[in-house]
């Protein structure tokens, strides 16, 4: 028999990243980090120059992505990251750049 363990809740992280983050490979870099972590979602350029990141998965893993976004190790320059946490929508497959 398999041992039953309490599963970590799945969450949705929406992060708006401001700085020099468009046209520098930031979305590609974000996608690579998210896939390494096993998250699903997307990274999209916004008209105001920000990148919006939507990621779903275990909360601890989403927090790891958030740390990476703020790390300074990404292409370009991140000036600020604003985050919002919500319930997952569950309709995402893979992680895409938009």
C-alpha cells in the first residue's frame, strides 16, 4: 500500500515584472526556469513595457520562480516585481511565451 501524504496546495502566481525586460530574452529565460521547476503557465509582454508571468503549481515551487524573477540573474534589468496569489484555473498546459 502507498503511504498517503498531504499534498501541497496548488496555486496561481501572477507577477508583473517592470524594468528593461522586453526584447532581451526575459520571457525565454522565465519559461526555462518555470519548466525546470515543473510549472505551467505563460510569460507575456504588456504594452506598457512590463512582462506578465502567470504560473500554476505547488506554492513552494511558485515561490521559487518568484525568487528567480527577483534574483538579478535574468536577462535585462528587473526594477520591481508585483505579485498576486490566487486559486489555480487548471486550464494550462506547458509554459509558453506570448
